[in-house]
C-alpha cells in the first residue's frame, strides 16, 4: 500500500504531465499573458484533492479572447467538462475557469485558471504567498501538512492555505486538533494569510 508521501510524489508527477498535455502555459504565453503556477502543486503539497492552480495576467481581460484560449485547451479528449464565472465586476476582478481532466486511471483533476488584469490588487499576491510557504517549509511541516490532507475525508473541502496556516502558525499536527483549530478561525471568501 502506498504511503501518503508516495501518493503526493505520484500526484506531483501526474500533474506536470497534465499541464504539458493541455499546453496551458504555452497557449497563454503565445498571446502575451503572464501565467504562474500557484498553490499546492507549486509548493509540493498536492495530496488527495487533485487540483492545479494557475493565475494568468494580461493588460486587458477580454471574455472572447479568454474563451478562445480555453476552447483550445478543452479540445483535448481527456477534458470531461469546464465551467466559467465572470467576476470582472466584483472585488475579485477576474475570469474564473475550472477545467476537469480525466487521467489514465480515471481520476478527475480540476485545473483552476484565474485570469485577471495586470493591475489587479491580487497580481502576484498568491505567487508571493506560495513562495513564502515554500521557503520556510521544513520536512517536518511538509509531513504534517500532507498527513492532515491525507486524513481529511474525501467529501470535505478545505482550502490548502488552511492546512499551511494551521501547521506553520498554529503548530497543529493531528486531524482532530486541526478541525478544532478551524472552528476558532472561521474563513469566508479569500483567505489572505502569508507566513
């Protein structure tokens, strides 16, 4: 039986194969966009929730142009569906794409692409958070985070940043302590925390 560390390593390798298969980075770069990998894959903390997160920036965000890029991505036969939210007129000021990809083991991966203007208040913010987490992460912290993610039931959705904050800031190491810790720090909307 695979250990959770082996699962994490396998998921990392699979995720990078999916990115290459979908040509996500090159498609955005070809039209002059800045595209950055963020989140659990970038920080080496991908576990059971199979997600890949990108933030894309361009001078102007046009729905038509964004759809044209997504259409090229979703033509891939491994893509089973995609969803879209227009949040340009909200505080988040972005287009939000969720692409669902079935791998060769019939597991569904969610690829989140958040496309926002270069002048967005979040430009570079999550990249900075990801870099900070990666830079201070010890092997012990990584182990605890992956273990907490592994022990979380599949039907419970928890943002990765909550695990990182719990371990790095709160010193949490058990699932029960983590769930109690979450009750003390309720999170609504975007969690703006950086170690």
